[in-house]
């Protein structure tokens, strides 16, 4: 009898936890969306970066709650937690190294490739034709979908 | 009682039982999800690297600004995608409830929550199908990018290539998740788990489904918010 009682208690406990985590996830998502809407009206690069950083932190918090509670990892034995989490530490290197590399490549090109630098400063009215020419056949098959695009005969 | 617990914890590596204290299938599901996390991670990091290495990038709020049955030229950024996000979170919650009901051997509750999860998955896929179709009608596809960079300069096709590849890969995972859940539902309704005496299979399907939700958290943030 007492076994059934603890079983019911445990069930109620789990349901409480699920409700709690659902609310946390919803609230975090709403905050993320609010920040997203707020960011639309902001031009300053520094502030935008700060908001983006906050969104990333909220994203990681959401990921933690999903993995820890929904996927139940927090209640598993330490061995299992370690065997899952330790290998994923590679992401620390993976993200840092590649983003730094991408950033460095942009800086190098801006410094040594005048064409690349110039390209990014030219404002255009409409999408370049260059890519459309590559897809000329496809566009033509679409029948009038993008035929208003100017064709340059060069 | 407490002495037994201490003895088993200290002897996790003593042999005779899994040191991870889960059944084989669940452990392998975790390892599969880790490898899948690395795949998605590689995709998203590649996207980030390319974005970091270019000067301009299209503004997501100007690209994803419509929703079904909206008037032409409507400007409602983030609205549709937030609905998609909540659909996936809710379907994840019903999946947790299905797993919990399975632990309590409540067949009916398992079936109901699985059906709700499947409906959520199909709703998400329908939303994504609409969005892809809408973007395609605007001239966006692999190799075609009609959107300008946020600063008004010409954009490359990197934006659409990454968007369709990564959301497509995620959508394919959702599709497989729905199929797995349908299989679980059939197995539940045909009493397969009752005969086995446990619903452990639902837990593995649940892990996969939560992972799909987890990936969406990252995809949603990387493509729509930042």
C-alpha cells in the first residue's frame, strides 16, 4: 500500500516539475521575442550586440531546461551526465575558433581586397542580376515570376 | 536501505550492470543524439562563420514578415515563427506527459498524449511547408536570394542556402519524429508495451522528440532573432 502512495506522490511531483519547466520555457521565449521586437528599432551596433548576447544566453538557458528536465538528464546518474556532456565540450573550441576565423577572414579581405570592400558599400535598388543569370533557365520556367528583373546584355 | 544504495553507487563500475544505470537502447539514443548535435552544430557554426566573414547580411525581420492568409505586403516580423516555436514547445510538453504516463503504465494517457504530440508535429511541419512555399514564391530558393542586405548592398546566396539547408534538415528530423511517434502510438494501441510490461520505448522516442525541440531553439534564435 505504502508503495502505491509514494508512486502517486512521485507522479504529482513530476507533473509539478513539468508545469514549472513549461512556464519557464514560455517566459524565456516571450522575453526573447520581446528583445527581438525591441531590437528592430535600434540602430546602434553596440546595443544590438548586447541584445543579441542576451538572446544567446536566454537560448542556452532554454537548452539547459529542455535537456535537464524534459530529457531527464539531471535525474540520471553522474556517469551518464558526464558521458554526454564532456564530449560536447568540443563546442567551446568549435564555436570560438570558427567564428574568430570567419571574422579574421572578413578583416583580411576588407584590408587587402578592394573589390570585396567596395562591393559592400554599393547600395543597390534591386537584387543583382548576376545570380539570376546563373539561374536563367529556372527563372524562365517559372513563367513571369521574376521576369521583371532587368536583363543586362554585357 | 541506505547502505544498499551507497553500495550500488560505489559499485557502478564494478560490473554486472550498466554503469550508466539506463538500459542499452536509451544509452545508445543519447549517443546518437550527441552525434546529431554535432551535425547540427557543424551546420550552424558554418552558417555563423560565413556570416562573420561577410560585411552585409539580410535582415531577418524584413525576410520573415508574413503569415498564412495575410494581406499582400503585410509587415508582421517574428509573429509566425513565434507560433511555430510555441507549437513545438507544447508538443514537447505533451511528450513528457506521455513518457510519464508510460512510467505509470497508464495506456490511455500515453495514447492521448502521443496523439497530441503527433498533432503538434504535423502542425509545425505544415507551418514550415507554408513558410517555404511563401519564400519560394518570393523567389528565394537554394541558389536564389531576392533579399538585399540590411544595409542596402547586394547580398550573396549564402543566406537562402543556409536557411533552406538547416531548416530543411530540422524539418526532416521533425518528420522522422512524427513517424516514430506514430509507430509508438500503434505499438501502444496494439498493447505491445503492456505485453512487455514496460513503456521504455516511449522514453527513447521522447528523447528524440525533445532533441528536435532543442535544435529548433537554436535554429530559431540563429535565423530569426539575431
